[in-house]
């Protein structure tokens, strides 16, 4: 072998080693994928500790952060930062073994101390319930963390390991302690498939692929999400190619995109439902305290017409706030649209000329749907005024029990019937203005019941009691319509059953030029 040949072989070998040592995604990730969002980007969505009982924060969290277990295409509680977990025979401990390859964006490993720290600082949805049930969180080994319950609680993994709460999503202890909670929201460090490059609250977030993500390197290099609260603005931006995916299209706008060549609609049926909450029903002086008035409102809403106008008839009508796909769900058909019966019920309740129901505050930005509901109610004599709010203000006022009259609600976190009921219909639920004592008692019983059949019977009884009481005005389980542009190969729609948004982000793909 000549010296020149030897040198060439050495150079080739060196290049091969460099290629093998490089992150797998270093050469794979390319291109930019852009979204037009229907909501105003909130800083709190960057911090799992403040997760609301809604799907919206996960639009960002699935990109930036990761959880010990989480809903994925393989199942509702798929091991993620934890490679495995086990429940003790007495149902009192859950031990998670962390994945050795899991890293935060700054390169530091995900540790049991990070898990314990994330648990201790969590104050979002269902935090009170979780911390009432969990006795201790222990660092069991350098790669293991153990949750010790006060008593058996069959729903621990659903509350901790799904989008029913954000308690299972992990942040780096060393970094949060260094920058503080406010600093973390401005420049978060997560363990997800994308790093935050820049964030302008209410305007735009720019993300870049994290090639060392444990599951696999993303194929799209850069993600850009922009706030576009006007539906027509989103649709126009999609057609011009300024964005590739837009969320929340309704009626004629959705139909126009569907008819446009090379564009398509996606309409995942969410694990969620729309309903009207009646917070004043717990006040004996309110008309809503009378069951006949609540029945009248149920008969007044033309669910099918609203479904057709808003979601092209793709949503599923329901008489419950619990999605039918959930474990322990009691299927309930909606009461029929019958304005005549609604007027008769109002007259029997002492309101032959109807009554002033005060404000009607819809979940932003479902304002056109709210107008349709208001029109239905007005037809039978239930008069109300539309009160629109920005999303953060809406949540704050609702959580602080400052909204009255009627509230249009939609929510789609994962879980089962019990996890869905807890925030809205159970004593001390984060959004519950009141509750029925018999329902609260049944809820305590079912939470302790480890026999699945007996537990199902208890949760069915809760739902039947709530339905018989006419606590809500359910409308439909939402088909959430997206518009998708011609550059997108894999949008992420429907990959995780019941999830509203693009995910898993590392699975998204652009079409080859």
C-alpha cells in the first residue's frame, strides 16, 4: 500500500466515523412547516406546571416538552421519557424507569430529581386532586422514581399520564431554579423533539428540530406557528401558501378549502364535547334553578342545524359531556329539538314570556356557534347577550367563578368518564360552580373501587344522576376541521386518536419537491 493510498483510506475512515458520530437528524431534517393558529399564543402553554384542563396547551407541549408517559399512536399511556412503569400488587405504588437516552435541550439527562421537582411545582388542572391522592414521590434509584399513593386509586395513570393534566410532563430542575418561573416561560428548555428559537407571546413561536430526541430525529427542520384569530384570514393565508396548516375552519370557509384543488380537510373527531354550562343553577333565586327551565334550554337548541353549519355535519350529537369513546361512558342521546315543548316548559316554570338569562360567554373563538345557540334560545324566550372574551381572560374568569348566565364550553383532554367529570361536575372541581351531594359521594366511592365492573356501575350512576338532573345542555362531540396545504405529506391529524392538533411532531413530513 502506498503512502498516498494509506492517507486516502485514513481520511475516508475518519469521515465515516464523523458521520456515525453525528446526530441522526443532523442531515435528515430540512424544510419549514407553518401553521395559522385559531388562538392567541399564551406564554403559560410553554410551562407544563400551569396546564389547563383543555387540549390547547398540548398544541405546543407535544413539540417542546415530553412526559414520562403520554398519549401516542400506540396507546393512551405510552412510555416516553420513562421506558417502562409498573404498578405494585397492592395498587399503592407506581415505579417509573427512566430512559437512558432521554435528554433535555441543553444536553442534560432527564433524572428522577427532575420528575420529583416537576411534580412538586405542578399547579394546573386536577393538581388538588392529584396531590390529595399521592402520599410521596421518591427517588428510588439513579434511573427510577416512585409515586406512593395514600390509598388505591385506579385513575392515577389517567390523571398523571394523559392530557387530563400536565402533571406528568417533565422540566429540568437545574434550569428552572436558575431562571425562575417567568424566565422559563420566556425561554423554556424541554425534552421534546423541538427547541424554542424565539417566542413572541400572542404573535408567533419558532421551533427548531432537536436532533438528539430519544424517539427519533424530526424530519422537518423548522416549525413556525402564527396567531391568526380570524378564520377568513387563516384560510386566505393557507391558499396563498403563507402557511401549510390552519386549525378551526367552519361551514362555508371549510367547504371552500375542500373544493380547492390540491388542498384538503382533516377532521379528527376529538375526545371532547361542546356543552352549555349553567353556573347559576345552584342559586335558588335564579330561573336556572328550576329543572324545567334547564329542560327547556335543551329542547330549544337545534343541534343538527348547528352541526351542519359549523362542522359540515361531521360532529356527533350527544346528550352528555362525556365522549362515547371513553371508558365508563354512558351513551346518552340528546333531547329532541322541540321549540314548542321548550315554551311549554318555561310557562309551567312561571316564565310564559321567557326571561333575561344575562350574559352568554362562549369558549373563544367559537363565537359564530354561540350566535346560533343564542338565536335558538331567543326563539323560545330565553334572552341573553353575547359576551366575547380573549381566551386567557375567559379561563381566568371561569376558574375564579366570575362568569354567570351561560357559558359555552368545549374540552378534549384524554382520560375516562371519571377524569372528564372531575373538573366540571364534582365538588372542588376547578370549573365547578356547584355539585350534587349524591354525585360527590359516588365519585369518592368509584375512585377507591378497583373492581372494574363495580366501578363502571358507579360511574354510570353518576352520569345518569347528572343527566336526570339536567345539569348541562350538551350539544355535540366536536369534529375539529383543519385545512392542509399541498406541501404537507404527514400533517399529524388523527395519528393520536382523539387529539386535536398535529402530533407527534417528530412524525410530520413535507412532500419531496
